């Protein structure tokens, strides 16, 4: 019975500690919000949530090849139709400064694999494809970050950011 009483007393104490940390720590930093946006986009891609991905794009989004939101929907839909079980591992993220006008630049690298390739990679060390993305981000009227611009290129394992290599080694120790 004594043990149960301790548990009951610990719950309000833990709740109070969470409230206290929230007050002192405040809202997440802009850098944390930008990193979270990248992670959220990767998770939506893995879930094949094209509509959710499009919600993350600014209304006047353009990519480096001139695609707007509609063109990007077509590109992503086509990719997802060709490949099953897409897996996106966000690796290194480099944040540029956030400007007072609500703009920011972010570069990130991802390891991208799909379907059986992800399983085979673990069994016989087939590598993922690595991409470096550069994003122009913009805050919308509600203060939420949106992708306004994107460009990407495939990079080799030896061309990854040092941070990306550290993360890859943690994800895949056999590399």
C-alpha cells in the first residue's frame, strides 16, 4: 500500500515539474521549430501523405526546376507510385540565420531507400541513396514555417556533412 501512495504522490509532482519546465523553457527556439519541420516532412513522405506534404508548402512555392505546388504533387505522387515502403532517414541539418522578415535557409541531408532495398541493405549492406536538400523557408500569417523553395542533388557517401556521417554510423553501425 505504501508503494501505491508514493506513485499517487509522484504523479502531481511530475505534472508540476512539466509545468515548471514549460514556463522556464518557453516555446521551442526557431532552430528547433525548423528541425521539427524537416522531421515532419520526412515522416509524411514515409507515410505517403502527399496532402500533408503539400500543407507544408507556401502558396507560391517553387523548386529549382520551376515546379509549383501542383508540379510537386505530380513529382511526389509519381515517385511514391514507383516505389513502395519509402524510408527517409534525416541526417545532418545545417540551419542558416532566421531573418526578421520571417525567412530562413536550411540545408539537410537524407538517406533515402525504399521497399525491399531497405531490408536487403540490412542483410547484404546495400547502400541507400543520399540527397542534399536546400530549402528556403517562410513564415506564414499564423507564424508557421512553410517551404517556399527547394533544390536537391544526389551526393555520395564521401560528400556528406560530417554530422551526417556520425548519424549514419549510429543508424547503421555496419557501414
